[in-house]
C-alpha cells in the first residue's frame, strides 16, 4: 500500500511564555517608547506583531443601547415558572372551543370558552406559587357575571360593554392591582403578555419534548386518532337512531370547509388569549410599583381661594334651582320662551359635564393642596367635601331635568344610557366623600368595582326592555306612541310590546320579528334567553301583516311622543 505523505505547513514564530527569548531566528527588537493612540493599527513587517497598546477599541464606535426607563424596570415581571401540562391542555381546549363555537355569534359560548381559559390561568398561577386573595375572587367572579349578560339579553350596547369589561376585570384579577396606576393600567396588562405567552409556551414544549419530534408525534397521532374515531362512530350512531342524530346535530357546531380561514383565525385568537392569561397569572406586570410623585404643595391662596369661589358659584346655582322648583316651571318657560323639552335638554348635558369636571378638579386639588399640619388637612377636607355635596345636588338637578324630558316625550336608549352614566358619577362622588372621611386606600379598587357593577346592572336590566316598558305604560295613560322607534329595539322589548292592542302590537313588533326570522337557525350556544323568549311569544301570537303598518302616516295619531333624532 503506498504511503501517504502529509503536507507540512510552516507555522508562524511563537513567543515564549516565560523568561527565555522568543523561539525564532528573528533577532529581538527593543520595544519602542509608548506612543499616543492614533485611532488605527500600526503597520507590521515580517517578524513584527501589532502592539496591544495601540490596538483600537472598536466597541467605542458601536451604538450603545439606551437604558430602559426606571418605571419599565420596576413593573417588569419576574421570570415565570415553566408551563405545566394542565395549563397546556387548558390552552388547547380554549383554542378549539373558540374555533368551533365563536364563529356563529355571541351568547352562552363566551362563558363556555372562558372556563378553560380561567383554568389555564389558575394552573399557571398555582405553579408559580400564587394564591387567590379576596379582591382576586371579586374581579374573577365579576368577569364571569359580565359574560352572562350576552347569554341573557339581546341589547347591543350592554352586550358590547359587558364583553369589553369582562377581560378587563380578568386582567385585574391576574395582576392583583390595588393602587391608582395598577387599577388604571392593569386592565390592559393582558396585551403585553400576548407575545411573551407564545414564547413561554414554545419554551415549555421544547423542554418537555427534549427538542425532539419523537416525543411530540405520539401526542399528535393520538389526537388525530381520537378525532377520527369520534367522527366515524358518531356518524354510525346518528344513522342508527334519529333521536340521537337530532341531539348530535343540535350540540355539535356546523363547520364547513368554506369557514376554514375564519375558524383558524378564531383558533389563533383563543390560543394567544389563553396563553396571555396564563403567562400573566404566572408572571404579572407589577403596576403597583409605579410611584406617582406628589405635586408641589401650593399656598392656600393658590388652591383654596379658587375652590371657595367655585363652591359659592355652585351654591348660587342651586339656590336658583330651588327657586324654580318652588316657583314652578311655568314662570321659567314664560320668561325664557323655552319649551319643556328645550329647557330639559339644554341643561342636562351641561350639568353632566359639570360632574365630570368636578372629578378632575378634585384630583388636581388633592395633588397640589398642602399636606403638612392638621389645619391644612381639615381645610382640604372641608373645601372638597362641600364641593362634593354641592355636586351631588347639581347631579340631582340634572336627573330631574331628564325626568321632565322623559315625562313629555318618553324614554329612549340614549336617555337611559346618559342617566345611568350620571348615576354612576354620583356614586363615585359619594365614594370620594367617604374616602375623605375615613381614608382612601381602598378607593381605586372601589371605583373600579362600582364601574363593573354599573355595567353589570345596565346589562341585566337591558335599556331596550326599560324603553319598551316605559313607553307602553305611557301609551296606556296618554295614548301617544312612536311605533317606528320600536323597529330599532332588540328582542328584549318583546314582552312589553306584546301588551299593546292589535293592530298596534303587530306594527310595533314587525321589525323585531323580521330580525328574528333572519337569525333563525342559530345554534343553541349562540342564542340568548331574550331571543328564545321572544320566539315563544311570537309563536303563540303571530305578527299580522297589516296594511296600516306599511307607512308611518297611517299611525300619526299614535306618534308625536318621542323625538328619536334628539336626546
């Protein structure tokens, strides 16, 4: 066998590591005197190496990353515990239920999807060593209660408010916030965990599978086999028994290939949402660590004098209102030339803005008022307390104006909504009064809880049902009714409108019956209680297609009650 010769490569000369001279034939050259750095490498010849003293530091030319803000460092979450198997299964269940149930509308399906998402957050928090506290349970049960609104009632605005408020309360439950920054920013904390939740889940899967597909493929194959078995045997049982086929058809969602992209989008939304909730439960943003610096205390003349003048203005306004109340509204109408509706509508919006601005004034006054000494504390409480009490009287005056307007022209959705807003603002002012007397550490969470309770009450009562009930009662007294306005209401109004005599009943229910007919065939999980009750009422007494209902002019004797274009 021929011998292979390996090529020998010349190696550069090396320096000795200890006291001897260099192991090379090149004579040693004395080191030159130290020269200042010129910003470039020295020229080298044979046998000469670049000097370390003159080598440039390229790091000084690289852009330096700016330091993150202090508040961002304070609120950054801790490293979350590894994601558990129970959390992963709950997240997967949430994604599948979202893809199967949420594509047909909103109703009971929101509660069904929320259950595995809440379990994913619970298991993640348990792995991280977090335990629920009383306020955590308040926010959690409040969010679940809000999701019951779309399952019970059909009105659009209350349903929208409930759906938006439910995840906000869930985020507060996961963050455990108790300060003003925490309560204000806590509801948006889930948005910051969407990307982190996905990375956290991928890291957990990689750790569990060891980075190999051999351990992940059995799980995927098992899921595929389970789906195939359910499909095959379910189809056989459905063909064998008609009752089972009817039950299976009512329980399972109707999924077609054309809905594939939409269902995939819902799957992704459910997956990312559940992962965000679980990641937040394991490592929440610490909003309570944000420190709000108190404002520079002002002198009494700077803050107390303007507020005292404002209190006097409020007192004069209230005195005028009392004089009008006892003197009668006729004199006001005669002197001003305003009608009852113009008087009520002109004043309500201004008084609503007064209530909102008072809350801003109270916040600024608390920031700038002096905080040293018992006399200053008493003065602050006295001035702001008087302002709160006078604001409550102004709020009562605004609600009285709304009552006058409703008495003359009936109730509408908008009037119910703004009156509910005014009542909630009055409740916030009462909470501020109590906090000024006994201390206000609980005030941020109390304000948030009152807002959630207001949204829940607004949704459960349903403005459409209140509008229909009020106007039917008014028709029975004065025989004035706007039939056309009822075409815009939801199925919540059907029980009250069913009390009207024919053919007025059919005219009032014509639009609602048409909307119910268009949504006929929706699955059980996307139908609310109001729709089912309305269908039962209309099935017992059908809406007749009367010629009088085809034109608003035929029912002019019933009109003139509600100004649908105004407030």
